[in-house]
């Protein structure tokens, strides 16, 4: 793809390179969501992607996103089944906690990964960044902690 991966436009930008504007970020997020929707809901045999991350979202002309690298993809549950039991695979920082703990893979596992990608798109930070202080290394943990701190601050001011 001519513009490379989303990762190369969000994270560790070289000096002088401008970050993506907000409209472009939202266009990429919406396009990636459409790709995931296609895999989950519109294919004859639904597919769980299992490794959604910024480096697997490639950008075409006009920043049109395409999902790539289906090496870990697996057929989703069918009929009355709710999950697929499988060995846990994927990338640390993007893997849904319930899947990591139980090995029960659902479409929700991909949605969790997509949420992490959205956080990267919004913040411009990596899912896992070992250069950050301990309590900021994991993006999801950092965002949750920041949200709770803000909520508590607002709650205290309301009283």
C-alpha cells in the first residue's frame, strides 16, 4: 500500500513530520471498523481477525485503510456457539483480557483490540511503551487511570 501502515503515521514520527489531522484519523478509524464489520457480519463464514493493531492497518491513496496480515485469523463461532476455544495468540497490549485468561475467543476479542487501536489513534501513544514510567507503560491502564482520576476530581468539585 502506497502510504504504509497506520503505525508509521502515528507512532515515533520522525522530526518534521506532521501528525495526522483529526479528520484523517477518524476516516481511518471508520474504515478499519468497516473492515472488521465485514469480517464479523458480512462474510459467509464469519472471521475473527485475532491480531488487529496499527501495523496491520495499511493505508492506500487518500488514507483509505485496509486490514492486512490475516495469519492469525480464524473462523468464528457458528450456530448457537458463542466462542471458539483456541491457544491464545495475538500481540501483547491488544489481546482482550478475557481471551488471554480463558482461551475463549469471541468477536468481542477483536472489538477490544479495535478499542486499543482507537486509543492509539486518539492519543498518538503505543499500546505498550516500555520507555514510559511504570504506570504509563500500558495504554489501556493509563487511560483508565487517567479517566478515573479525572472523574474523581470532577466528583470532588461537584460536592
